[in-house]
C-alpha cells in the first residue's frame, strides 16, 4: 500500500494537471479568436486619406470617394453665395484626415445663393427669355401679349426689372409682342385694331386735363376713350380701338402731345 502522503501528493498533482489543461484550453480558444479578429481587421483595416472633393459637383465627388474606398453621404443642404448649386461645401471628416477605408464620409452640399438677380430679357425672344429666367433659378410668371411692330413673342417688358435682387423661384412677369395685327377684329367689312396707350403726365400745371381719342381717316369714326384731370407724374392707361389707318391722339390741356396711326 502506498503511504497516505504519496496518495495526497498524487491527488494534488492530478488536480494541478486538470487546472493547467483548463487554462491551456481557454488560452487556445482566446488565441484563435484573437487571430481571427486580427485577420478580419487585416482585410478591412487599411487606412487612407480622405480625398478633397470640396467644390466638386455631387456626382463627381461620389466617384472620387468611391475610388478612395469611401462612401459619400449627404447630411445637409444649405444656401451659399460663394458655392454654386449642387457642389460640395465641406466633408466630415475633412479632406486629408487619415481614416479607415470603407468609412462613410458626410457631406454638406450647396443650394446656391438664397437671393438672385433678375436677368435682362427685354429685347429677346420668348424661348431665350424662358431659358435665361430658368438659369437664374427664377420662374416665368404672367405672360401677356399686346400689338406691337416687333415680331410675335418679342419681349417688350419684364417685371421685376433686370438687376433686381429677389428670392429664388420668384416669378418674372412678361409682356410680349403679338405682332402688328394682334387684337384686330372684323366689324362688318372693316377691320378694327385694338391698342393699349400708356402716358405719364408731364411737368406743368398742378392739374392737367388728359384726353385720349381715336379719329378715322373719314368722319365716320371718331371716338373719345379718356377724359380726366391729373397731376404731373400720374400714369394714365387706356385701351383704344379703331379702323386701320386711324390716328391715336393724346391731348393735354388742349394741346396735342401724341399723334400716331394705329
């Protein structure tokens, strides 16, 4: 029989070996897990500089980020007087920052200026006027036609005037030429022409009588369209009509200041 001390020593040794085996097994699993994590990080953990895409159109910026193994995400859009619409204003992290490849890069994109200048469209055709207004980030508002010696669709007036500063999408109202025959109509065998007359009362007496009349080439047609008293600086408007060849006359205090054929 073995001495009790030897039995005790064997029991202790067996216990120690078991503990050592358990520790070794745990260490082995931990080591394998750490190795797998390191391998995974080794595959996607490369670092790179964030490309500089500030000032680029958004789609070009996306391509540049993709080539650098990054993803561009728009987080905000804001107005800017300095940066044109649709271009990147800043990135987060900023250009030149060293970060992990595959990371999302956040971008702030410009909406363009909040206020814009109205372009000059008077003197242009309708198509050109529409294009200029849209390019200025404005919209075409009311479009009116009136008889004029210019070709049809020639822009005669615009409101607001060129150079006026307005908010984006503000409407620009247009008055276009309908051509010399615009507004004419047949009355029996005679063609009547319709026109709009606008005059600013000149300097002079504090009160001045303004008369607007149309007289035909024969006594058959003579008609008054306006007869009122105004102060200097007042704007007077009147719609008139008459046969072809008739004269439109504006008379202020019994003096003819305008005489022109329809």
